[in-house]
């Protein structure tokens, strides 16, 4: 998998939370494996993964890599994450943030100097923020918004499109936690995040529609396939039937 340049830069961070989201079968595990492999090739450190099941085996290269599997080495993501934090790794991969305790521990790990990769089954970057906050009781949500805003580095939401000529290609929605985005999360203004992504291309951000337009214009997927994956399919339907799609229509 060719990681986009922004994801390579995010993997260079010393701490923070990087979430990869999307439905089952959207390639989240592949993106996480490529991210871990990038870190393993570049930096000297200690990586611990917690997975259900282990899908990609990582051999230690520059890093020492330990992989743990639910049911084999541990009973739950939360139990494993608690144990992992006592071992002081540099990088932690959490196969899935399934419950309140795992989410809280992952945020705490990111706050306390670890680079944490994790997945969620959410359909977009903005909805991921809501999904994380809504897991907690109402009385804790303001505090969690602040903690999450401080810990998050990026949210990548992906979907797989049928590729022209066979195979599949990933479309990535990318939200980078700039100071402006952190403020929106802190203040609960999640509805403003898509606008921040649309104007945040210089920071490596793009909406899903922007990613789909790019795939169509590169000839990697069909307009019909992109339309079927879009959150706003009517925009693809309204676009001219021939020629390249204008990015401005989708931003």
C-alpha cells in the first residue's frame, strides 16, 4: 500500500492518536499495517500491537515489535492496553476501540507520550468525533472533548472503490488536527469540520468527495463507482457527463 505523504508525516509524530475508520472490509487493517511498517523501517523504538486477529506479521527491523492477539494473549483490548502501558512502548496499535474503557485508555496513552494507532467503524471523520464523545456519559463529555482535542493527530476515513482494469483502490478522507480543528472539537462544533477539511488542503486534508474526484480524474475509478461511494452522490449526478470533474463543485 502506498501511504499518502501526509500519513507518512503523521507516522513521524512522537505522540498522539491517529484513527483509521470506515466499514468492515474498507482496508483499515492494511493502512494500519503499512503505517506500523513505516515506523518500523525508520525509527528505533518499541512497537506493541493488540489485534483481533493478527492479520499482518511484523518482523522487528529498526523497532522491536511485539504482537498480541485477543483470545490468545489477552481477554480484551482494554485489559491488553492497561498491561501495555506498564511496558512503556513508543508506539501502540489498538486493533479496534470497541468500548468506553478502551477509548479512554487510548486517549490517555496518546496524552502521556505514546503514538497510538486505532480503528473505529465510523463513516466519516466528523462522525468519528461524535462517536468517541457519545460513548461517554453526558457529565463527562465536555472533559472528553477537551482530552480528545488535545490527543488526536488525525482521522483517516477510507472506502475501497472498484478500480478500472480490476482490483480496488482506496479513497481517503483526511482530517488533520490543526489548532483550528482542535478548537472545533473542544467547542463541540463538529458540523464545521467538513468546511475546515475543504480549506485545509495545504495541511494535507481532504473530504471523501475530494478524494473520490481525484480518483475519477486520474482514471483510477469510474464516475458511477465514485458516486456510489459519495456522501453527496447528487453532486456526481449533476456533474457534466464527460471530461474531468471540477474540484470546486465538491469543496
